[in-house]
């Protein structure tokens, strides 16, 4: 680890503190990332200045967590959390300290942090690193280790066990034995953590290069059963045909495959959850083979409930659930152009690429064998060709509207809605019909049937 390059803006901020005789350190993930040769995204500072003194140093300060010693400084377009050295005690809610006491030394402040790799301080503007818990050695060894007693650290904050496994997935580090073994004893504390905080950690796991690292460790420590019981239930659910893995390992492989494809978070989440309905939908057929008819519908329902539990936004929930519900499509070359258009309408043109990514991840995870380069190419080529011929895929793409139907004597209400739907279906089957004159003629012929 060579000399750490300090951003000029941090040097400028440090000067503001030191000119007033105050100490300031860069702490937390920013130091860890710098030591790993990565650019720090967020800057957290620790200082011996009291919050009121920090607020007097800068013109724009937000008292975000002032009762715990933290304020947010807005300086030249950057937001920095600045916290007075402190120690903590009492964690009845399993997340926040009941009592905060200001400290006089940076070492005392570092002693309250979660992992040794996050308990290193870089003095600003310059000076030797403060590393009282050998975090640098742990970073070199690619090791996640609690500061002090792991059972005490996890009892203080129930999110820390999840963070440990998230870091393992994000950075490819190993969780030190004593730290990992302390997680099962902390489950009751983790249970107290708000769904939103767990959700944020799950999102970071899904965004990591290999999400399965975290989820397998979650299974080993009991966190999977606690947080994602629907996924945990997929263990030992064997599958048929080309599947080499049970449903849980298949789902984790699919999630990793989506991550390798740099798929968006919606696709990664759908890959993880796309088969969680299989334990509930499986049955033995007449030949003694397990089947999973309509499992995609069950998976979609369970996934919606799970995502609501973690308070995901409705748009995110709808996007993930839609992909899961549609992932079992079966394209055949004898599909008519109308059938292809109905497929596009059902999936949504703007969602096709995400569905392709999910299907690739699902297919890879059947046997962990690389897919042929032309996998899905016949369908993709066909979809592109059909879209090139006609993009009349919704009522708004028709050259007639309800106002036009009123003009030929069709009354508003359910009959008009049925006629418009029939016109769209006719155009989907034969785009050549999509002219105003032709559709009004068809509508006139349908008037008596639907009137």
C-alpha cells in the first residue's frame, strides 16, 4: 500500500479545522477504500470539535444526527458527515446507542466501530495512519473481523452481521471464524432492525460481483431463514430434466449469472426469486417425477409479498414481479407474426431486454454450462423483424379513438371498450388493417354485436 492520495477538497476542509486548533480525521469506508487502491465515494470525518463548533466553521451545515454528535457539512458541492469523537453504550433497539459520550481521542472513537477494516483513521491534512485494531493487516489478508468481541459488536447493532456478509460479497473477503460464529447468536438482535435498513443491504449484495457469497453465508448462519425464508425453503427441492442443482443453488447461480452480465438490479432480484414458488407448487406426476406447474405464478405472488415486506417502491416491485411472471415463455419458430406481437405486448417492448437477461441467467443456472452464442437469437431476431414492420401495439397506436367511434353511433361504456379491444386485436394479427377507414368499417360491423 503506497502513499495515499488525499483529495484537494479534503485538504482544504482540513485547513479550516486546523486553523481553529481542531483535529480532523478521514475515517470509515473512505480510508478502507483508499487502502485498497480504490477511489473513496463518501467522506466521513471524525473530529474533536463539538457539533456546535463544526456548525460555526461552515456556512452550510445540516444537524442530521446532532444528538449523537453528527452533522452534515455541505461544502463546494460535496456532503460530508462530521462526527465528534464519541463512545456509545446501551443498544435496546438493536440499532442505535441509548447513550453517547464525547471522547477526547480518536482511538476511543475507533473502538466503537464494527470491523477492523473500518476502524482506521487518516489524519488530515497529513500524518501516520491510526490503526489500533490492525485493520490494515486484515485488509491485506482480505479478512473481515470485528473490532474486539464480535458477540458484543453484533449485540450493539443487529445490522452488522448482514453488513459483514455484504462486505464479503462486495469485496471477495473472507469472514474471520470468530466473527462468523457470532452471527447465529445475534439473530434476535437482527430481527429488530427496520426492513428498510435490511433492504438497503440486500440491494448492495445484489449489486456485488458475486451475490451468492453473501447468500450462502446467510444460509450457514441462519440469516437466510430469518430474512428470506421463502428463499431458504428452496434448499433440497430437487428438480428434473437438465437441472443439476436444487432450487436454492439454481437460484443463486442465476443471480450470479445476472451479475456477470452486468444486469440491472431488477433482473438480479428476479433471478434470485424467480423460482421461490417451486416448494409450494411441486407435485409428483404419474411417473414419480416432481413437476412445478404454474410455479412462476406462485413465485410472482410470493415475491410481491416479500418485496412489500422490505418496503420496496411499488414501481420496483411491479418490475421484478412482472419479470418473474413472464420468465417461462416458450418460443417456437412456427409462431405467427401476430403471436410474436402478442408476446411483445404482454411483456412490454421496453422490458424485453431485461426478460432476455433473466432467461439467459435462468438457462445458465440449469447446469452451470456456458450458453451457445446464439441462445435466444431466433426469438430476438423475430421480435426485431416484427417491430420493424409495425409498432401498433396499443390502443394509442390506432388511428381511431373513442371520439371517432362516437361519430359512427357507438355509445361510450363497456361496448365501446370491447370494440376498441377488438380493433387492436385485428391490427395485432394483421397490421395492414391499421388505417382509419378500415378500422371504422370494422367497428361499424361490430356495433350490433357489442351494442
